[in-house]
C-alpha cells in the first residue's frame, strides 16, 4: 500500500542548519506534532517559511519526518528557490554562474548571477548558497542570493574546542542533549573520518550549554564545538552529512576556538576541500541597521535586518531592557550591534536611526581597498558620527575607476541591506582610471 501524501506549510526552516518543520493538520491529527523537515529531503530545492509542500511521512523514535518532499509554491514569473554552489565568478566583470541539480532539472543549465545579488558579501567560487531563479531572455537568472557557507565547507581540522557545560537533557524530542563533562580534542567523528555526524538541534543544556541530541535515527558520533561553549549539531542516519549534502562519512572535529572543527569529508554532496569559514559571526564592534519588527506584551522584540538574516536565517532578538533604553517602537529604523548570550545572539546598543539624514553626501578617504577581492572601507568623520563605523566600499560602485588607500571620495550611504555601504561614489584627485599609475 502506497504511503499517504500530505500537503502542509513550512512553518520554520533554517537554511544554515539545514532543517525545519512542516505544519499539516492531517499529519498532526495522525502523528500529534509538526513534521520534521531536513534539507537533504528537498533535493536541492529551497523553502522559506510559508511555502506549501507535499510530502510523505516516516516515523522514528524522534518523531515524524518528511520524505519525498515536493515544493508547491512558485513565485511570480516562475520564480523558485534552490540550494546550490557558485560554480564560477569573474570579479572583473562582476558576474558568475550558480549550479544546482534542482535548477538544472528545470532550466537545463547553470544560473547567471550578478555580484550585486550577494549583498555585502564578496562572491567566491565554491560558495554554498540559497537563491531564487527564473528564466530570463538569455537563460536562467539568479537573484536574492544568501551565502550559507564559504568554499570547502566549514572549518579546517579542528583543534581545542570540546564540549563544555554540565549536561542535561534538551527541552523537546528534537533537542536531545547529553550530560557529562564534555569531550575535548578531536571529538567523535572528527576530521579523520568516523561514521557520520552526531549531535542534534540546539536545545537543552547539554554539550557546550546548548545541548546535542543523539542524532536523528541514532547517528554515530558527535560534532565538535565552539570554544567548548556553543557546539554544533551534526548530520543524521550515521552518514548522510550535514543538511543532507555536505560530506558523507566524515564528521565535525572537536571545535576550533569559535570556528567549526572537522570539515566535510566523504562522498556526499559538496566535498570538503581545504576547509574555510562559514558565514562570519558578527563582532560586537560591528554595526547593523534594521527595523523594529515587533514588540510583544512582555517587551521583547525582533529586529528585521537583511545582513542578520543572511548570517542567522532569522530576525535579531532584542531584550526588553535594550528596547526600553532605546525608546523605540515597531516600524522604527534602528542601528544595533550583536552580542552572544547564553541563549544565543541578541541586539545591543540599539539606537534610533534617521534614514532621511543618511541620504546626504559625505566626503572621506579610502582607508583600505583590496583590488583582488574588489572591496575596502572609507573613513569619513561625518559618516562615522552617523553610522558608527567605516563605510563598506565595493568596486561595482566605482563606475570603472580604481582607488587606493588615501584617495579622497564623495559618496552617499545605503543601509537598507543591513550594513552601511557606499553608493554614488565620485573620486577626487586620487581617483584613477583603470590602467593609470
């Protein structure tokens, strides 16, 4: 007898972690809960909260899990979401191509992408991304690119790390969590192989404070950790890799002072290569810009910010005290920094932000500029006073000119992407046309 097919709505999905949940009344009546959704069951198609999907269900000791998932939601003009890899990128011309089995099954070729679709992230060949695409006049065109991982996967060989905390069990069947004093060094399933990624879903008070489950369907190892504090869940079924795509038999190593230990190895999905870093964690000195999205009856709030969405896959949480000190309301533009607390990142140093004043013309000097990567920063006392940071400069905004450290420029600032970026740049005496010394 064929397994029943259900239709439901994605009520949460974190593309960085590679999992989420589907809400379906029919499935919930039978299984008593929302259905767990893994990235590897999407076959390189992407989803976001609110998307409609059809699926079958398999039952495990952890609860119901979706299989044979098909994304039913299609946007305007056939716009769909995919997971893929930046196959090539020409920094001088400012464009490249993204490859994805799912998009190729629809468009029969890789998707063209412009540098501007990456926001304030410099595109590099091999990046793992989520993106949307539709057919253009000359072929499929990618847009709204979100970087999920740098070339080669997350991390190198691991190092110090380990699992901190006193242990305890997670708060739900998916959170898991194991007690004990933790493991240092390479950890289980480290960079020398092992059999899959252990771990589970940030919950409880297990390893490193957040806890790791025993692995979906009994994984056989434990991922590494960040400074013995934050930890990182692994894959499932003892060998399919993180999010169903990164590596096969390898595993995460023991952690590396705030980075990802291990490395993605083996055969499945994207090969580990030489390692690299995932989306970078913000420093407390970094300044972001967004809009207060909501404030509940308890005074807690969330701030919508595109840059934060790319890093964490969600809005930024703000404590009641920070909101009260800033005296801000829903819908109000704000600047803020990010601090890592025991329960995760949250907004600090929240201040009202005047978007209209930000449109004025500023004058400053190029503080740094890397011609190979095509970006740098501008120092401007007037802009610093308003934006609390140097201003990001991308070569695509130079209209074919080049700049060097110390060159004088005038510019406006756009913070709608979440970070202060220079636009409408005019070079002064120091600005040079390409090829000039």
